[in-house]
């Protein structure tokens, strides 16, 4: 008989039962792809890997005739590596708005979630997604929208919270490992999660190979020997004044300002707001200025 005894609990994220069941505090809703009437954005779902079942959702703005090549924004969703989905309504709404206003193609990666898939699996999936995009550099990749409409010389990596951590990781890997076929021009880091000052117990549980402390370069980019190899021209760090992770975001901004990686880094702070308020507080008047700042950064 199955037992309901809880052996691990991380409030706000998930519980682990003795029988192995995972119970999340927040289940993502699923919204079907298609036409967004408000923005005119078309979306559809893609299979990145049949081996891992990693998928993505791609968002295409209205195409002019004759069509012009558009930048490609690759997005990694937040959710502490363990909740959230590229197929949920908050991310669909946000990316439709961003793709429409910035006039970019957006692709949100549905990486595998912990704790069923322990870290660093999400990092590997995120890197694999960029490699999959690079297959389209000669216009012969598996996805027609990328072949026809994406300018892979103008690629933006973006993410919020844990997704910002993944976006940063992928940008560093692109430089450290070398990746032909794409040029990353922008890195959009929103309310980033880079651990906490104390040992991060949930991260240690999801990533058994990590100490959960500042000696892990995934949690503290300042100790990453490959940091200067980050492949990008400009970085925008978006912070929220009341975010419990703000100090870590400030440390990231300072690290990128001083490490000598060769690009430009900027910082934007939303006053009086908490972590990822643009998803949790959808009526906030600060959402529009935040998206406007993102759009300006992408288009500059």
C-alpha cells in the first residue's frame, strides 16, 4: 500500500513522498499554440530531441512581404528548475507581447524539470536547444520558420529567475565550447536566481553534485573560470526592488561589470516590485515600462 509520508518538503516548490511521488505546489496550465488575436503572433510547438523529448514553442510575428530576416530570441522559463512550462499561459502571453513589440521570433524551451530529472539535466537541455537552433544556419534545419525568417547572426538569449541562470550558462558555453552557426548578440537576465548567501538546500537536493554554495560556478558566476568566454555583446540585468534575490542579481551585475569579458552590461530596476512581478502581479503598472526596457535593449 502506498504511503503518504513526506520525506522532503520545499515550500512553494514541491514535496517528495516516501513512495517516490512528487507533489508540486503549483501546476502549470497548458494553452494551445495558434494565433494570438491581440498581437497577431502565430505559435506552434517543436520537438527539439526525440531522444530526450525536449520541446519548445516558437512565436512568429507578422511577416512583411517580401519577408525580412528577424532576430531570434531563445527563452528559458523560470520556476526554480522544478515548476513552470514553456506551454503555460503566462509565458505565452509574455512572449507574444515581447515578440510583437520587439519584432523578433521567440522560442521558449521546454527543458526537463527537477527533481524527476536531476540537475544539471536542465542545463544540458538548454544547451542542446541552442545547438539545435545552430543546425538551421545554412537554411536546412528541421524548422521552416527558423530557416525562412530567423537571422541567426542576431540571437538573443533570455530568461527570468532560474531561466536567467540557464540563459547565462548557455551564453558561457557558447564561448567556452565554441558554436558555429549562431551569433549571440544580447543576453537578457531578468530577476536572476544565482542561489542564496546561505547554503541552498533545494538546489543541493535537485543537483546532488552541487554544494549549494558560492563555490559552485552555476550559482556564483564570479568563480567560473570560463566567465570571460561568455559569447555576447551586451547584457541587460533586470532587477526588482523588493525581490528577495535582488542582492544576488546585484552581485551578478557587479561581476559582469568587472570581469573583463569584453561586452557592455546594463542594469534596470523596477521600483516597489517583487520577484517576477510581471507574472505574479499582472495588473502592475510597472510591467509596461519593464517590457519597454527589454524591447529597447533588443532593438538598440
